[in-house]
C-alpha cells in the first residue's frame, strides 16, 4: 500500500503524516478485504485551496474539511469488476489499484480538533479514514449509510489506537 502525500510547505502537524496515512490506507483496505495492493494521493492544504478544488470539481463555492475524488466506481467496498479496465484502474509501474485522491483542509483539522476536544492527529486520522471509505464506495446520503460509514471509521481508528480520548 502506498500513498503519495503532498503537504503545503508551511504545514507541520507534529506527526508523520505519510506514515499515518499509509497505516490508515492499509487498515481500511484490510477491513474492506480489498484483494489488491492499493494507492492514493493526498494533498494537505489550507481552506482557500480546498475552496478552489470544491468550486472547480464539484461546483460548490465553499470550503470543507475534506474532499474525496474516487478513481473507481466501487459500491460499498465491492471491488469485483475493477480488473475489467486494467490500464485505467491499476498503476502501470507498481501494479497497485488506484483508489483516488484526497484533499484535506488543515485549517479545519485544527478547528475541528479543538471543537470536538481531541487531538489534531485524531482529527486528521478521522478525516482521512472518512475519505478512504468514500474512495471505497461508501456514502452518507441516508441515515443508514451514515451509520454504516461512521461505524467503519470508528472501528478503523480504534483498531489503530486513535481514539477521541487518546492525545497522541
């Protein structure tokens, strides 16, 4: 499992973002029984840049905490059929399944960590896990979908020891 993490030069969250992102990617792929090694791209930036991406790609002129851009048409972790388009779905150099891209708003990481009373690391991990589940085809348009997605996110974070109570 690999992740390409691009972080704006002025951002330092106080922990190894690359390492945490790869642990989360592996945990989510394991939980979803993804039969492939997978890769993602992550960009950690500020509110203004997130707003630009949101406007450009979703036609929403507002900032948000995280954006998910799935590369595949997966529904609820069903990876069957991804081999039908090998050139588009797999990295030709690594052979890894390309799940998609994530854009994380560092300003919201800080403000939401404070608002919810947990660590910056926990908030970053939560947003990354949330986005990874979107890349695996989950959504939260209905109450039932939201409940399922929230349970999966919490299970992943708990498995890695990143709880609301932990301040690591």
